[in-house]
């Protein structure tokens, strides 16, 4: 049975939390105006947020406001932790409309603020008519959300530690405990297989996005030959953690390989225990600790909820 | 004769100093109320510190206040020097109660302040009933303090330079003078040997902690397969120094190995001279220099005692 | 047909934009006094800028002022991204006088301000009589501008990731999509071939500069044995991008080579699609995004034009 | 003929300049009271500086004040450029008393201020009775100054890029132009050869210092097995440049070696042209540029003399 089927097909069930997408049904119950498909839309998610219809968590913020806030934090974290530079992006599935996702217009992650977040259809069109230029490769996100109802957050990046495995015969696999999140299998997608040897390597349309999503399959991560990787997870916290630790896992694996001799990778059981087990879920103290730490380093600690008191 | 037995079994004898745990007997003499086991306890060490019964050193701070202050500095140093990130932790044996240790609740080391330090029993329970979530792997600390009366400070971390040796057939050994502190032998503990191939690799209970402590034996450092390392020393300064230089030693060893040919490691006599000799003990100017430098870089120079005047 | 001839021999045609050299003809039409060769010159470009004769773009700045501003930004970016240190330099062809180029006097790129930019003849003389000491290796720039009418910006640097390929039998080639800009061929120039084994390796006169330009040929980049590289492009944005990503490409290539086995480089068609295709030209949102990001990181965001509004 | 004899035995002849030791004779002529051996001494160089007898350069500073200022800058540069950390040190021969040298007491280079500089005899005693603890390894400096009249500045450090060559059969040699300053030969000194296998690897007395100086011979740099390196040069600028670029040269050499195949090192003639030629002497614009850049990065730009105006 694949990981995907294990997780079930209901988007976000049981994953409410500080950085988790809400269930569609629950959110709709709380926010009927927003859930109504025919509601006229403001130019982008942020404009919409300006008149929040409901307050579901953390005091006075709506589900969508929380999602936007967390997405800003995720962008800043990935930039500060050197997962992305001028390029690379992170998205979140819309917490109320599973057939939409939230993603910045064409800005670098380190510079993104709430007002930069745009709502897209799964086909990659700005749902509210936003006129600012979008990322060329936004199709990656929609294609994965369409293929994977269990996925609520997607990262695309070009980390130099991961890239050697995208052009090498050596397979990337998890060898450290925090690397387990990449999953037991990390397939490599080569755009040239289906789209020939004259592309600019960018995922520039839905056909390419869908082909990439097919190669990703039910896995957490796929490498893109000579280009980078995609990571997909059930929550924003999980996809950020994966993207932060995948390069370290790649670094350790490569270093061990270069010293020669046999190496000990994680076992299937260990990978499953990390990914599926209770200790590292997004609502645990261990997860919250990392999110708070990364956010502070990235200069956005002021966006976090207050920490627990003794 | 092992290093452990050489150092003797009296905790902290002769190691008083700016970052050294006090002897139990001496401290008890100075601070009887705190040494009395039946004394009711405030929720955590810091609350207790708020009403210090005695002032033993550096003007107006109690033994416990000094320990807490030094532990905060140690956390910040390890974070700034990239030994720990969101994860990893450092503890100190309680200066008055050798059957207790001081450790933060579940926060990242870079964010830790005095108010975050909690007192734990060797079994891993918060001694004063602190309600904040603890580190999942606190059992590492108690198990080592229980097995090693000579140890007063413990670090657990996941440095990427050290990790390749935890999954490789190549042994980590000291090759640079500041690497001597890792000791002549660095055993590798594989959690799967005793606890099977389906753990999440975390040391989640005392049984696992004790098994790790057994593998550590009388050594200063043990690798944890696919996970990280533990370091144990007679004082906070020593364990921090070990944790800072172990990754550099690993880096140099690996680089030399990759160039091929025979390499020259440190001799047993050189390792002993570094670890046991007089020049690098915690009370020397050389040690104080490093502590002051690391603390300044980590942004906590204001916590340091004043420097000597000419 | 070489890339050079494909791009045509008219300097800058069709490349107007925020960081692009203007066409000579167009600029001359707008700025006749500056285009007149007999015009008396102020001591340097900046003094001249102080009395701008025309305002052609972005409000109130002249073509030359814009070029100087962008060159300051480029210097700061290359310093901040670790492409250059105390040494290394970047120039731009004069936007109105193709037989001149703009380059700082002998300062480190991180410290350069508008007042440091000097106008040089292609032979390497300060056109306005500036008395400050010039870079010893300024001849690199003039020789390339003379040989390559399609080139409007040149970088010379000593990146440690690129240098191993300058002394090794292993050829540098593009393996990642952002590395495509180095081009399919990266020739290595060894100063000793023509100038003997007793030089200080610096390009100290026009004869050496011309020899280097010949080895560069119609390519984007050439390595200089034991010394560094030159990069040449049609605009400042393009040469900065090349210089930023060439080291990362070199890093990834080397890492993949060390793991052994066959590696997959970019195909010729992929390289061409990246360099010639529409998606990554300097006037695209993707290009502007990187420039804005790099400039902000380098501390010169205040020099940028305002960003688009939704 | 060795480099040493080429440079002559008169300390500092012809090397006056912004970071150069003055000739003894000339300085003595300007500052007779300080040159008189019987003059009572203040506790350290800085106290002495407080009542400067002569003003020889850069306005109102004495030779000694200038030396102290430059030594502070050098310390900060080496710390900021990651050549030294808590440990490692740099000294300058006393500008008026060639049988003395200036060096900090036991502080980390990043923290050193003018008041920390102490005057030492070549035997390693504080000349003015300073009571602060000195560096354990100060004997390195005196032994080299005694053996090498041409040397006016010495660095001892433990750079991780250089260390692998100290324990490997692979020889460190210059392969990049800025690496030429390490010289054609870089001998390796193993303390165990003469002092046995039970030392703590530190140069703890003059006998060890002299043995190291003998191995250094007439070269610019020697590696110390499992410990670090010493660098010796005719001026502070030169020794800092050597110490900054030696690690980069080591990094490039190692990377090229790992890729396999034949590599091209610098020729003897190229090394000589770099070290002896006119273009890179301390009084050139190219040298001043680096010093100003490094000092600004290290946060001590305010200590620099003003830069040239056009």
C-alpha cells in the first residue's frame, strides 16, 4: 500500500494546527461566504483577507489569514536556511477551497510579505485577476495538488547539495533521522524523457507539471535532472522541514560515500516511524520548536503566536 | 586503567571554577537549605534561584544561579557555532544535587534564557513539576549522569561533519590537537542493535538512554548511527569545547582521507597530554579566552564576568 | 554559426531595459552633447554625471547615470554573493560611447560608490584624466569590448569553486539549468603559453588582454589557469547572473564527478534554450526578481527602481 | 640562493609604509629615547604609547602607535576572515627595537584592542612586566624573529583547509596566484620528531620554538603536524595576505586533486614574480585596496587612514 493511500484522500483531515491546512468541510461550516464558489473575488487573497468573515483560531485571524501568515513565514525560513535563493518557491493549498492554492507572485522568497500572496487555480491562473507577473513554474504546484489530495504544501528549490544526485547514477536516499522525511524512494524526473532535449528545463505548462507529478507519484520528494527538486507534504511545517533537511541528508550521504566502504542507510521501518510516528507531527512541541527557531532566525518572529508559559 | 577511573568517582572534585560544577559536599556545606532533599521545590530551577540562599562566587550569584547562567551561555555558543540547530541540547549536572540535572524545556538552544532552564531527576522527570513540554530525548542526559559520576555536562547534537562517520565503516579518531578532546576511542551506538529496525531513532526512554550510556562507556564521545553524537565531560566548558572542535576534527580527517595515502593521527600520548595536561584545563587563561570569545560572538557577552585588568 | 554572430554585431540592439546598455545610435539621438567626441570631459564619469544633459529613463536619470547606478549595484552584488573579494571587478560598456567602458578605480567591489566609477578608453587609459590608481588588470575589459561588439558587460573574478577546473584536466561544463549561462564551451587560457613561465599571472597590458580575448572567442566564459575567470555578456544583468551561478555549477559538477559513474550534463539544445530563449531575458519578471533580491541582500535596495504594484 | 638571503639581513630596509615595520636605524634617529636600552619601561607598549616621543607618519601617531594600530587591525581581519578563531595569533616585530615584538596577551583576535598589545622579549617575557596571562605559544614568534632578521610579522593559526595537508602525505604547494605567497616549499614540522609522542602539541618553550623556526628555514610558511601553520613575512600586510589566501589555495589544490588527472601548479618563476615583483608590494594600490576592504568587513574601518581623493 502506498503512503498516499495510507494517508487517505480527504484533504487535511485531522491536521488542524498552527501550520496545518484545515479540513474543507469544517472550514466551510465556519466560513460559508468564502466557501461559496460564486462569491465575487477581490484581486488577490490579501485583499480578500482585509475583510475577514470569520475568526477561527489564534484570536482574531481567519483561516485564510493564518494560511497567508504561515506561508510568509515559510518563504522567509526557506530563504534564510539557504534552501532557495532568488529562485524557488513554496505554496499552500487554499484552506477553504481545495481546488485553489496560495503562492506569491514573481518575487524572491526572502522578500515576500502578506500582500504578495496570490490565489491560483490548479491550472495556474490567478483566481482573482491579479495582474502582477506569476512564477514561470507555478504549474508544478497545481499539478501536484491535482494529483495528490493528501498534499497541502509544495516546495520547489535548487539546493546545491541535492543537485549532484539529480545528474548522477548515485541514488539519493535517507541516511540521517531528519532526512527520513524525503521518504524511502526519491525518483528522478528528467524533462527530456518526454519533452525532448531542447527545453529550458523549466516546468512551463500543465503538461510538464502533470508529467512531473506522475513521476513524484506517492512519494514526498522528486529530483528534477539538472534543475532541482520538488517536495510535497501534508502541511506547511512538514514540507519546510523536508526542504531544510534534505540538503543535509544529501551532504552526509555524499561524504560517507566518498570515504568508501559500506554505509548504513535508514531502514524502511525507521523511515516510516519518523514520517508516520507520533513524535514529530506538526502539532508536537518538537515541531513547534523548530518553526519558532527558524522564524526567529529569518527575522519574522513577530508573526508567530506567543510561546507557552510555564 | 580507564580515563573514567583516573578521574575518580567524586563528582566535580577539584574542578571549581568559572564554568565548573562544584563538589557536592562543599556546596552542601555552603547551602544547606537547598541540599536538603525534603525542601519543597518551586516549579523550576529558575524560580528557586529567585530567592538565593547563599552567594558563593562572583559577587552576588548562588551556585545554582551561576550554573543556570553558564548553561544559557553554553546553549547560545553551541547554536552560534553551528553545533546545534533547532534540535540538540546541552545539560549540566545540578551543582548541589548530583542526582539532578539542569536542561531547558523544549526550546531551540539559540532562544534559551535563564527562565527556560528546568531541573530534572536522573529519570527524566521535571523535579519541580514544570508543565512545559520537555525534550523527547532528555533520557540521554540522565542515563549518562547515572552511569558516570565524573561527568558534569552532556551535549547531544547532529553536526553534519560528524554524521558521515556514524554511517560509515571509517572510524572517527582525533587528528588535530583540538580534536584530542573526543578521546582515543569514539564508539558508535546503533539503536537498532538492541531496539530493532522500526524505531524513530530517538532516545525516547531510560532503557535506550542506558544502552547508549553503556556504549559510551568511559569515553568522551559516542556517535549515534544516522542520528548524531553525545559528548560527556567533567565541566560545561570542556563539553562545549569538545562539541565545537569535534566537527572540525571530522572535517580535517575526512579531507585527509580523500586525498589518499597514509595519514598521521594523534598518538595516545598526545591525546592524554591534551585532555589530562595542565595547559587546557577550564581554569586556565586559554580556556577562559575561548569561552569569552564564543560568548561574545553568540551575543551573550553581557552574561560574562568582567575580564582581568593589567 | 557561433553565438557571437547569432547575436549580431550591433551593440545592444533590442536590449534596452533596467540593466541593459542602450543602443549607441538611440542614445546619441537623445544625448548629442555627450556623443560628440570633441566635448571636453570632466575628470571622470561621475563628475560628468553631476550635470546630466538628458533624462531618458526612470524619471530623472540620464543613460550614463543609470549605467553608473547599475554598475554600483553589480559590484555590491558580486561582493555579497562571494564572487569577488578584495580583488575582482566588473565593468559595463559606456552606454553612449561604445569605445569606452566604465569601471571603478582600484577599490574592492564591496566598497564601491557612484563616485568611484571611472571612464576608460578601450586601451585602458582613464578617459577623463582621473588620477586615482586603476586596477592592474583593467586591460581584460578593454580587450574583450574591442573583440566582441556584442558584449556590454565583463566580470573578472577568482571564485574558489571555479578555480580547480582551471588547473585540472577535467573540463568545466554546464550541468544545472542556471549554469547554462556559462555556455557549452568554457576554454582555459594559460598565460604561460604565450607569455612564459615567469609572469605574475596578472593581465598587465593590452597584449595579454588581447590574447585572453582571443581564447575567450565567441564564448561567455573563459578560465584563466591558476588565476580565475572572465565572463562576458550582452548586459550587466546577464554577466552578474553568469558570475553568480558559475561557481554553483562548478560545485555541483565536481560533487557529481566525485561520486563516480556517468553524469548527465545539459544538452546543447538545453543550453541554447536557456541562453537564447525568451523566459530569462533581462527584461523579464524572473530576471528582475533576482536583481532586486541580490541588491537587497547587498544593502543597496535603495538604489533600485520601485517594484510593480498590483 | 635562498629567499631569505635575497631579502638581506637588515630588518625592514626599504619597507616603510602603511603597514610596514620601520628600519631600526631610521626610527632610532627619530626616537632616541625609546631606542635607548636603559630607558625605564612602562608596563606595556600601550602605556608607553600614551606619551609618544615622536610623530613620524600619518599626522600625529608615533611609529609604535602605528604598529599597535595595524596589529589591532590585523587581528580583527584574521578573525573575520576565519583564519583564526578563539585561538591563533599575529605579532609584529617592534618597529624601534628589533629584539622585541608586539603581541596581545591571551585574548581571542576578534576581541583585541590597542590596550591588549604587550611588548615581549624574543625569549617570550613581557618586556614591561605586564601581569596579564600571555599566549602559551608566544615562543613561536620570538624564535622566528630571532632566526629571521628579514621577518617583521608572524601568524600562527589552525585553518581547517590547511590542516589536512599537515597530516597527509600530499604536499601543500601553490596552485593559484594569490596562493603564491606561501612560497615554493611549505615544510611540515612534526613536534614528535624531536620532542616525542607525549606532548600536547603546543609550542610551549623556546627550544620547541627554535626547532620550528629551523624547519621553517628561509620559507614563508610551515605546517605543524595535527596543529596548524606558521606564516612569516616582511610586513604585517604580507603575512595577513598569506594567511588569508593559504586556506583558499589549499581548498583549490585539494579539489583539483580529488577530480583526478594531472594538475598544473604555479611555476617557480611565477611564484617569484608574485612574491618579489613590483605589482603586489605593500605600498601598492592593490595591497592597500585589500587592507581597506578587510578592515571594513572586520568592523575597524575607523582605524584606517583616509582614502585617496581624485
